[in-house]
């Protein structure tokens, strides 16, 4: 993996997760670049299925689906999911329950790690 993005902030209320996913989508368009996304802490909410946002407002679920469509691996911290009562069935398509062990592996494989 060339670049790993780790998101910690909630999906809405700040724009950090939004900007991280914008960057991930831009990087995914660069030939030869491999991108991974790991959601932890309050960023778990970014992967909640069936988000309904006002017309014209960004939607992080759609952004994650766009990354998944490009075969970008997207992990969601299982411990963080449990702490927030988010079941695996509630994750949007393309996001899967993951672990700190997998995050450690992705980190060691990556040339760059960006934390939002």
C-alpha cells in the first residue's frame, strides 16, 4: 500500500473526515498509487449504512462507496464499532470490520500514513 489514511473524526460536524475521503478519492485516480482507508473512533459513523443528508450536502457513505468501487480497502475498527453499538450489518457496502492488528500490518506496509 502506498498511502494509508486513518480517520478519527465524526462524519459530520467537522470536515476532517470529508477532506480525508476527498484526498483518498483524488489519490485513487493517480496511476500506480495504492490507497487504504481505516476508520476508528468517531469516524466509524462515516460507514453507517443509509445516511440521509440534505440535498447538495456531502454524504460520506457515498464517498466510501466510491472508494470501494475502485477496490480501495476500507477497514473499520471493531473495538470502536462495539463501543458505539454499531453492528457489522450496519456498515455500508465495501467497508468491513477490521482490527488493530490489521491496522498495524497496513501501517508497516505503507510508504505514507496520514492521520485525520
